[in-house]
C-alpha cells in the first residue's frame, strides 16, 4: 500500500532529511504540471539509493517522490492514523468481516453512535469535508460487502477494499505523470531544466501503466535480439547504448519528456 515501509530519506540543501511513515502523508509538496494542474508529492522511501550510480555524490539536493492529485495524501493519512496500513499482524475472523466491521474494529465502542459518526469524531472530519466524500465513495461503510480473506493483515484488507473500488471501469482511463527538475550552474548562472511526461491510457486494457512499464522492456528485448544492445549481463539503464534507442522509440508511442529551461527558482518555489 502507498508509502508503506520505513522512514523516507532524502537530501535537501546539503542536509539529510527523514520522514517517518506516520508523518509521511502530512509532509507533502506541490507541483504544477502545464496543462494538467496541481499535484501533491510525498517522499518515496530512500531517495539516495541511486545517488552514486548516477554520479551525484556531490549533489546538494536529491528528492524522489510519488505524485498524486491534491487531496489524496490527506485522505490516505486517515487510514495510516487508524492503523489500517499495518502489515505486522493479522485480523481474527477476517474472512467473515464486512467492510463496515473492518472499519469498526479500529474505532472505540459505543452503544449508540454509528461507525460513520465514531470515525468523524475520532479524526475530527466535518460532514461537509471533501475528504469525507472520498471515504464514502470507497464504500468502506458497507455492511454487505465482505472481506473474504483468511488471516489477513489490515493492509491486505485495505488493499482488497481499494481494489474493489479503484478498478478501472469500461469508460475510464488512467494517467501517469512524471516530473524531473534539474538545477545546475553554468557559466556562473543558476539554471534549471523542468522535464515532464504525461501518458494517458486508451482504456481499461491498454493503460498508461501497461505502456510505460511494458514497452521499455519489450523495446530493450528487441534491441538485444537484434544485436543493437551488446553489453552482456544484467544491466540497469544508465548507459546511452541502452536508454537512447528506448527513449527514441517510446516517442513513437507518445511517451516522451518535454523539457523547459528557466532560471533556477529554488528547491520548490510553490512551497516557499
């Protein structure tokens, strides 16, 4: 489930930063993507894992994040606060639980208050809060939809509930958005390059996720079979021999980064 794991780690203006999981979704940043509006970003685990691999040992800021539509993190933090993203223990009799039972198992007992009321009171959610609408849309208060998983962890049950609700319908499409920002000094001037990529799926089968994950692997396979990639062994795509032909062919499928140069605006001017 989203963000699950240990503390997020990144480098910001020469200082190591850490965000524990229980605070991860309340420490978000904002990004604007031309033509697609504003997104929020939360830190994604260890941003420094590939620092040396990419030759960035002397860099002052290195941050890797996951982008979501604004409002996602606040809503997801409700599940984190209640403990529903835990994967360290199992729920007794989980296969016979309804979604409503599952939610109620994390709330205090009350002889009179409904599950909805208890949840709103515990997390201080107003009834007209848009976050409440998001929770209701997930159908988490259903007394008829069953978990149906034996000895499941809270995270597994939550995943099942979300998969039921978030599965693409026939008339729906998914979208993948990537944003890379590079700040650098050239001839004494501070500059930056903003590189953005937006891919939109065709339908529930030919999704943007399927294209962005599957096509690079397929293209690389053909490059190897045709003798164009000659480096032996298991490789990560950091050499021009590998990434240049793949990126070029991906453009034919509408998957390409659009770059924009600008004066360096700081780490993230939207959050200053």
